[in-house]
């Protein structure tokens, strides 16, 4: 089966809305290559190109892709097989009014630093350069989500539908599960980084265009069966609940509550025992602190949680 | 050189105060074994023993230990060689009014679950049991600190002097550096866990008595030279700034600011470039969200930061 390619020319969205219309319709099981532009739509090609304020349209998400048979109450599994860079440089920037240390003494905005890619040659890992420092390329899909239940969200913010999660675990080899809120799910993604720190403190990673190989699968009734209200990530060794909220404290509560529910269901624990156990293994991780809703995850090692699906 | 042992019978503190008096005085370079009681001073020996409210005195910290020659402006390096459990069971508990999900539907407090230790036998890793789940023993020193500059802090809270940091990286094989605020530094530690999740969501890990092998070293003038205002952790592969504050957002800002300062000094970056770089590698991590001041760290891989000392 040849891999269908969907590019930003097929369509992009800057808002996850309940009434999205798909630019393509695919079957459950489809293997796709999704091409994405950098989050700034190519506006930054050198260090002279600075972004004065957060653009009204940012984080173009390629899609939406309608998945046949996906209905509210189902889960959509997005397996991310590989993310390939399609530019020879990324960019990391400050924007006035945006970022963890915005307005702090000595922190200037706007500023742009380009991060050239070195593919490393035969058998070597690719890196990006920041002055004389080489950072391994570990690509991240920053914005990925489905059509939400009721409200609309720009691609700048994360919420229960996904969106601007900026979570380093959304990378090759992992899978992310979304609750399906609307018929067809309406998946879209973009805003990739060649590398990003947990936290994405200055407001960006090394923003870059990519091609993403994914396999989509609809799991009938799974969101209802599992009580999946928000995204869930599967890595090699952990399940990670993902929650976004106005404060890190509120996001931590949601992510931990979701982890407690999964542990309780898996082991027949009551909520209190699941909560006590959650305090012993894995734990809370920061995704991003800047979008301006913030995102955290609660990792549960697979040793303690079989697949909830 | 035989290893000197300091036990809780030599002295404990429930408050890190500026005017602590040492129970022992040791030289820089001293190799010590510190014996610590569990954070609840032995009050919980079975699941019938519950803690109704946070005790006025909790997290007994063995010490304080005066280190000869330590003066304000110096740094104290505490290398943690090994943490050995001295009890055959730990305990993980909820307390009314305490913990991330306190008051949430289905979360009962007080509750106690005992976590028996299985030493695993020859060549096997020790574990603690929670029902039929076995969690690897990965001990953590929850409370560790020095006499603060001006204010006093109970051993329930963390701040710039250390205290109740509840940080999983404070474990065997790592080192933690403190700014010295008072002559002699006045190191104390306790509140160990057999295992703990990042976040310590229910308010405890598996609380347990321990013996901790440490080596202490005074680094002359290092706090002033490095601008060390708060604890800093050295792991095998990273330097991690550690910051505590009233909100996770504020703690993230402090931890990131400290990371920016270290990166700027190491590479001759201005603050903005250091900030941009900090957003590409390593990143923010959650220590604990419950103490009630919260603690986060900002990891900088050693690939990008030589020892600042």
C-alpha cells in the first residue's frame, strides 16, 4: 500500500473548531505522510527576520483529515513513525509579550537565532547548531489535535482536543490517542521543532518544516470505555496523560486525576489507593509553560499499566 | 579513614533557622553516614495508624552538621554516595488538607498504606510492594538543607536554603550544592523515601528510615563566584537548577533564570541567547507540587554546561 501524502497546499487550519471540514478522507488504518510548514509560515529565513508580536495566524496545522467511521466516543490513535526535517535550518525566537522570562532584565524581544541543520553524515546523528553548540535533532510535533466538542481553539493554544501541546513525547516511535468529539475526528498537525526543551521556555523550539509518517486507527467506543477526556501518549515504556489548563497547578490536577482513573480501572483500586500509588512511580512532567494555557503530563510506567484500549 | 556516623539521637531539627548550632563539627572532605528517621518519626507502623492532620513537627532532619571553614559566599557540595533503607517497610499516606487531589471526589484522607520492602535477593533489585505491584527501590532524600540567610523555615517547606525539596534527583550517585549562608553551613537531612514519583502528588512517597553515605566539601567563594542563590544538583549527565516558590509558574521562572545565568557565564552568551538556547535542550522538570511551596528544576545536559565550580 503506497503512502498517501497530504501537504499544506491541500489545506491548513489555524483554528480547531467543532465544524471543521476535511480536506481529505481516509480509512482507519491509513498510512499517511503529512507535510507541515514551520510555525511561522516561512516568515523567518534569517536572523534579520524578527517577529514583533504573536501573529494572528500561527502554527498552521496541515489538514484536517477526516477518518472514515470515527464517531464521538471513539478514540483516534495516531502512531508517529518518523518525522523528517524538510528545511536545512530551523529558528528559535523571542517575541515581545510571549515566553516564560518575557520582560525579565536582560531578555530582549524580538530576537531570532537561526539553527542550521547538520545531517551528521553516515551513521551519525543529525544536529542543529546554536553558535558552537550542537544539539541532537529530536523532532517534536508541536501542534496536533482533532475537532473539539463545542468551543473553538486557535492553533496557539492547547486543550482537551490537543492543539498546541508542545510536548516532546509527540515524536517518532510514540503514539498519541485523542477522544473523537466530531464525526471524522478531523485530525490536523503542524508546528514542528527540530529540538525543544521540556517547557519551551522562550516560546519556541527550533521551528522547522517536516514530513511526518503516521498511521491512523479508529478504536470503536474507546474514549467512552476508557473515560478518555483528553490526549494520552504511549511511549516505549510509559502511558502519559496530557492535560492543559490556565495554571500548572490546575493542569497537574487534571493529569494526575486522569492517571488515577486509569490506575484504578486497571487494578481494581479505589481512587484513593490509585492516588497513593501514583505518588510512588513515574510522575508529573512539564510539557510547556508558555502557550499561554500550559500543559503537563503524568507518566505511568507500563510496568504498572497495561494498555487501557 | 573510618566513616563517622551521625544519628537522629545526636540531634534533629524541625526548622532551618539562621542561628542553628551544630551537633557535630566536621572538616571539609568528611565522609559521613547520616542516619535518618522516617518523616513521621515512627508514628505510622501499620495501616491502622493514620495521620489526621499535618503534624506541627514533621520531616525530622538529622543534624545540623557544622562544616569547618564554611563561610557565607562559599558553596557546600554534598555528594550522596548511597542511601540504605533501615526499615523493612515504608508508608504512603493521605492527610486531610494536604496533597494535589485533596478534597477531590473519591479521595479519602486520612489513609495509610504500608509498603513492605523485598530486598530481591542475590543480584536482584530491591522493591517495595503496593498490593501486587512491585516498585523498584530508588531512595530519595526528601529534606536536605543548610541554615538560611535570614528567615526561618520549618522542615515542611522548601526554599533557597533547600529544606523539603522532595526531588527525586537527590539520590545515590548525585551531588547537591548549596550556597553557604551561615558560618559552618549547618547541614541537616531526613524525610527519605524508598520510592517517589516526580510530583509527590498525594503528599508523600514511601516514607522510610535510612542511612545515607555522604561526602561534604566546602568550595571557597563558589556561591559568590557562580552566583549560586539556590540549590544546584549534579547528576551523571546534567546540571539541574532547583527553585521553590508559591506557584509552579514562579518556580519555573526562577529555575529557568538560574539556568540562563549558568549558560550565559559558560558560553559568553548574553542573557537572551542563553534563554533561547535553554529552550532547545534539557528543560523544566517537576520535583513536588504539595509542600505547600512547590519545587521545579531546570536540567541542562552536561554536554552544554561544564562544571560551574
